[in-house]
């Protein structure tokens, strides 16, 4: 008996909807590409490269445009025999200091020449080793540091690298840095000296709007999905949902890909609106589950309290009402409750995770107060709670109440 069989009735190339896929052309980023090309022009002219800083939310094309243009630049440089050009790319997501970034770069440049340990060296000694490795390569080098905001305030390397040649740390090698950040405020926290060097040329990538996202989805779907494999309105819905949430092409593509998988599992002949809605619910549940991993048991009980109020058609609900529901759940779970002020902090965390939304009411004679409600579908929230909490009877009761009130 076979457990796995190929399913290829809807997808021609599912990878074309994935994060690693690099299209032949980048859609809806003409202005940013033109500005980026202008910033890269000194490389092909043989001059010292600019230092470039890109910022914008996740999924708005920063890394995709960088990969596309640097591939193009390397290809075009081959027609000139007087330019030695190298690109070094490093994702800094797990690196929290200049020291760690420098060690990672050294080890990337000499994987077979004796890697250095992540501890035990003075920082300046690691910098010197890095400059030596860069000089061995020579020519013009662009170092791309993706998710550069991970290094926080430990930004010494971001000052040293761009100025290494001027400070006689490099023997003729020309080095430029491309920093990519999801944090709009990261630049403001940099040392002023770093701002002057790293942010020599700044390019902002704004969120995509629904029209732009639909254009991107149309282009990718022509590669990824069979002819007549998409019901009218599907691409528009995927684009609208992603635009409303984050303006992320990655989110829109994930939604379309998952909708296609749902359709295939149902042996449908095309992707339909209902498949998008099912895919959205799955993605929402996944996002909630990921958020819940960061919560304490009290954070989860705070969320369950809001879910319970929603099931009773009593949301949005004020903090006091949530607290009463939370107290009842703590009693059922045999957990000592926190003070109301502490619960408010957990509710704020849930809002930051995008699971709850809140409104501050500043009117009325009784002073200001906050009210909370779910910012994700009720069914996704209650399903996620079922997977991470042991209060089976209480959760089932909440489901029954929601069913009775037509919430579920």
C-alpha cells in the first residue's frame, strides 16, 4: 500500500510561490530598483562602492531586489577585465553583536582554512583577521548583512568596515556594506558615526498595496499554476488580505500556495475563494500558535478569557471584564491568579503579537479604559488554544456557547 503519491493537478511549479524563488523580473519595485542601481553604479565604474542601507517591513522585496540586482551586476561585470568583484552575504538573525558578525564572516571566508571560535579573541583581533581575509580576495567586495538590526547597539563593525581602506586596514581592497533591516527605527539607534557611513545611500521599501500584490501574484501564478487553475477573484482576495494585514508579498504568496494545497487535497479542478478562506484560517492558526509559544501560562489564560467573552458575544470587553473571566479560568486550572495590572501587561503582549486588538476609550466621567477583542478568526483562536492548553472541558464549553450564539 502506498502512503505517498504525487499530486500535480494544479501546480506546475509550486516553488515559484516560495520564498527562495528568484523571478526573471521583479514586479512593482521600479522606483526602488532604479534608485538601487544608481547606488551600485560606482562598482561597475571601478570606483569605491557606496554603503547602502535598505529598510522596510518583512516581505516587501528588500532581499529579493538585492539578490536580483547583485546577480545582474556580477553578470554585467564579466565584460570588463579590470574589475574583480565579490559578493559576501550573511544573515545576521542569530548574531547579536559586531563581534559575532565578524567571526561569522571570517569563518565564511575560510571554511577550510581553520575556522576561529566564537569566543576567546579580543574584538579588534577578530576585525584584523577579517580584514586579512578580505585582502586575500582583493578587488571590490560588497558585504550584504541581512537582518542587520539583530546586532542591536553593538555596531562597531558597521563603522570599521566601510572606513577600513581609509584607515589603512586594507591594502587596496574596496569594501562596501549593504545593510538590510526590517526595523524602521534601527537607523535611529545607530552610533552617529555609523549613520554617516553605513547610511550613505538609503532606500526605503514601503508596503505593497492590494493592486501591486495582485500584479505580483498574477506574474508568479503564471509560472506556478496550470492554465484555468484559479477561480476569478482568488488573486484579488489573496492580495487584499495581505495588503490589509502587512503589505507583504511573502504573505500573499504563502496564502495562494496554501490555498492551492487545500484545493489539491480536495481533488478540486481549480483554486476557489473557499480554498483561500480555509488557507487563511490555517495561517492565522499557525500565527497564533507561534505567538503562544512566547506566552506564559497566564498569557494563555488571558487570551482564553477574551475568547470566552467573544463566545458570549461580549467583546470588545473592558479589562475588568476580562479579569473576571481570567479569575474563573485560573480557578479551574488551579493556578493562583495575577493582579489585574499584571493581566493588563499580558493583554498588551497579545496585542503586540497581533492576536488581540485594543481601543482606548478617553470619554466619559469614569476615566480612560481599554477594551479588547480578537484580531484573528474565532475558530482559529479556539483551535489553537485546544492544541496548547489542558483545560479541555472549559474549552469545549466555550465552543458550545459560541455555537449557540452563532459565533463559531
